[in-house]
């Protein structure tokens, strides 16, 4: 019997559309002779839909029409079985649309990639492909991530974290930033990816604009020094707590000083006639990156060290910055569910996309076997003798 894998994508995130592209790319490359693949679309309200067209990228040109022709579902756990049930349910007939054995979230950004969705799926008892709740949450929170990595000897830029409360007095906030760093600086939302809300500031006016932009997308923002002689390098890692391997390194080619959302996802697209954007695969890049063998190995080792340090599982893409004026390498951020699952970074090493996906599924099955050996609850008689002060309860 085929393993039933629900691939979830979309969700309440600024990276909603990119998630759709990444997921459908993956679905097309999965072994459908071996697995029953169930595409599950999450709307921007986090409603779940299944249907014949949910796995077709062309259908997303008209999402209202797609939803009209699809079936809304909810998750139901019945004993050891997890199902996607029609909602609202019919009075007669079978309401179970699909039984699910494993969840494969291919989502990006806040409210989904940050461990929120993984945690929900885990409460159902489903094996979930990729990072667990903690590593997902730490990876999404750039300040916490930097703190953990710095404490473990992995090189990151110094930074400061500011909140909406700080932003109430913009003049004082700007004074704090200027006291902490010299211009130029980079301002970014604390918990977003795909370069959304990120801006470089070279003076006070630009800093004001950058803070205004970043705070549109997050209640907390990060400010860090900008590297003027910057080379960006990306590297993916595959594995789990027992061991991991690094991919080839790439050097993104950006049109601006900062690799933007448009550079990543729109710049390489040529319109609907040619299929539109292809996610991170449409990005202009040098692959392999134009770096020395020594720097390549340094970055690949740093990537594995960071992956292991944060307790990641599955595949992650880790982005680095090289200060070409000093030769110093800094880890910039980790993407625990990278765009296009970073499959293109493995191909130069001989691992095709179907094999990468198979590896991810097998890592998840291994983790599920191990989880079944752990005791999470047991019967006790603690409640038998508990009294909270009578029928009306305690007044304390």
C-alpha cells in the first residue's frame, strides 16, 4: 500500500505565492508510483482545500475559481488515523476525502515556516517532513538565531533588535541605532524571508524610511551593519541530528545592493507563456560560486555546523556574506524550508530532485520510528485525590 503524503502549501504569509511554486515543483518530482501525493492548498486565511486542480500551477491564475471547483477540508484525528474531512460535512455519504500518513509542508514565512504549522501537524500525530517546532522557530527569529550561533562560535554580524514600543519614539530609536552602528546599516523584519521589508540605509533619512518599511511587516526589526564590499553565498544542508552534508555553493547575482524579492522570484520570469516565475530556480546565479576552494570548504563546514547547532532536520538553505575588504565570512540567515527546497544546489553534486525528496521522506520515517520509542505520557492516579475546594472551585 502506498504511503499517503499530504503536501501543504500557501498559508497566511507574505511568501504565499512562492510557497505555491515551490510545492508544485516538488509534487511534479515526487515518485507517484511509490507514494500517493495529496496536494493541500492553504488559503491566506489558513483554510485547507483539496481537489483535482489543487496541484496544477496554471489553476492559481484564478484562485477564486480554483476554490469554487475544489473542496474545503478540515483535519480529523480518529485514534491512530488522521484524515482530511469535507467541510461542511454532508449528512449522507462519505465525508473522508483523504487519509494521511505523513505531512510534507512546503511553506515559507511567518505563520507557517516558523514552526506554527509543524506544531499543529505534530499534535495530530503525523510525521512531518523537515525541521521540528524549535529549530523552525529559532531559524525564523533572526535575533535568537544569531544569539545561539554566536554562543556556539559561528561568525555572525552584531545586531540590535527593536520593537513597536521603541518605534513609538522614532527620534529616540534612530538615536539608539546611530549610537550602536555607523552608517550604512541594514534594517530587516525579524521574522521574514525572501528579502521582504529589507532596506539599506546610508543616512538618517534613509534609516527612517527603512524602519518604516520593516515595521510594516513585523512587530520587531533587526538592525545590523552593512557590508560595503559584499559577496553573497548560499549553501544547502541535508540531514538530521546524527549527521549532515553540504551542497554546492552558489553566488546569487542581484540587480541592487541587496538581493530583493524581485531578484529572487520575478526577475527571471518571462510571463505566463513560459510558465511564469519558477521560484528560486529563476534567480540569476553563479553555480558553483566564484570562490576559492578554501573558502568553499569553510562555508560548507559552517553551514553543517549551524544546521547541527540549531537542531535542524531535512533540508535547509543557509545564506552567507563575505566581506571582500577583509575576507571575513559571516552567516547571514537560515531558511528551514528554502524556496524550491534548494534542489538546484544538489544537482552539481549528482543528486537530482527526486532523490532529494526521497531522502527527505526517509529522514522523516526514521524520525517517526525513533519517536515511537520515546515515552510521552503514562497513566497515573494523580487526579484521583485532587480537590480544588468544592464544587464552586477555589477562590484563589
